[in-house]
């Protein structure tokens, strides 16, 4: 399945077709140098059992599961899936219904959602107890907690992982400025609005991706954690890159068979993806070589290595999807 020409590199605005600013994707002419984890590197048993391998044939009972990496296009992807593609989504939109005794569909102006909150470990536990995945109510699960989300699945119902990855330094800087916006509240116990970027870099952000995938949210990390995270990506994830978002969305649609059935749907997607990205916050980029940059690079060296690996996998996975 392929997206039509108007949705791949072009944006439809009413009756006009506007050239998208991003350069069209083209595969690298030179072979991508990618350092895989050592052969035989095991992945956690819960990930092994809950999620299909990316190259496995698609099963009728498989559920697309989007790893929502903060400040990496996840909110925009959620709205594209719910509003433009008409998919029923499990995400934070189900918050506030923890007293509901059964699963219900929530009809909201921007789509249909399950009455469970898959953005938190407690919400995922409740979704599992209510039998969210066996119920076949939702088309896609969106969560930052892919390890906790394993409890949603069983031997007959598996997840299919996919994500958009972003340069970790850019991502953390974006998170800093996002949390300083007037309408944002944080649960990390710090007053971000009174912190400098340097302080935020030193106190808050540290290898979130590798820690999340390996379920090592505290304590030291080493190359063993990085290798496990690499192997999880290689075997379990369809890789998308925010810097290659046109090609990434094309692959996601082709992989899951998600079509945009009408011109209205195409316009919705293009407006969301290119013209009206959600939760956007404009700020000056941190300069390479600055003190803030060096702190971020030092504290996120494993995430940076994982991101470079994801870029290599993105090149390798082009053979999966014509």
C-alpha cells in the first residue's frame, strides 16, 4: 500500500497543493555503518512475549502500539491517527474514568478514545484488568511506558511497536522549553520555570530512552543496557524519524495498512503534520560546544548512541516496505 503523491512530500490546502518544506527522503548511496548489539544479546522476557518481531507477518489480533517518546511528535501522531485516520486510540484521553467499571468508548471532538489512561503505569494496569486488548475496542495504543504496557497482551494478542525518534539533545531542550510554558504542570517535583537550561540538563534529563526500554530508571548504566536497548529496537520496532517524517509516516501507513480514504482525510493529515504540529514551542537551538550542549551530551550519551543506531535501522528497514 502506498500513499498517493499528494500526501508524500506535498501538502493539500483546500484546492491548492503546496510543496512541503522538508526534502524528500532518498536512501543513502553509501552503505550505512551500523554497530549492532553482540550476537545473542537477550531482550527482556516480557518484551519478547508481548510484542511481535518487526519482520513477523501481521496477525489479525495484533495491536499497533506507539511508544510516545516525549517531545518527538507523539501528540501530533495521536491526532493524525484519531482525527485523520479515524482510529480508536487508547492514550491519556481516557484519564478521569478510573471509577468506570467497564470499558466504554469516549467520543471527543478530536476522535474516539477508550476510557483508560495508557500514559501511566496505573492506567495500564487498569486497562489490563478490564481486558482492553482482548476486547478489540481500540485500533492503537499510545504510551510512554512500553515495558508496563506488556501486561496488556497475552499469547493470543500481541503488540506491534512503532515510534518516531528525535535527536536526544534537541528533544531535551524542547522538553525544557515546553515545561516552562504557562499552562504546563510537572510531576517531577521541580520548579522548571525557575531553572536555567544548564540546571535542567544537569538535574533532570538522563538517557530516558535506554532507561525506559531496559526498565532501569535509576542507578548507573553501561554498554550492556545500551546493547539490550539496541536489540529491542532491531527486533521489535518499526522505526520512524522526526527528521524524516514524510517517509516515516509513509512507512507506518504501509506497514499497518492505514489508508487516508478521502481528500478531507489527506488535508487533515497534512495540516496536522506540516502546518499545525501540536504542542509546538519555538525556541533558539542550543549551540554545539556550549556548556549546556556538553552537559546534555555527557548525560545522555547512551540515548545519543541509541538514536544513531535508530537512524541506521531506519535505513535498513527500507527493504521491509516498498
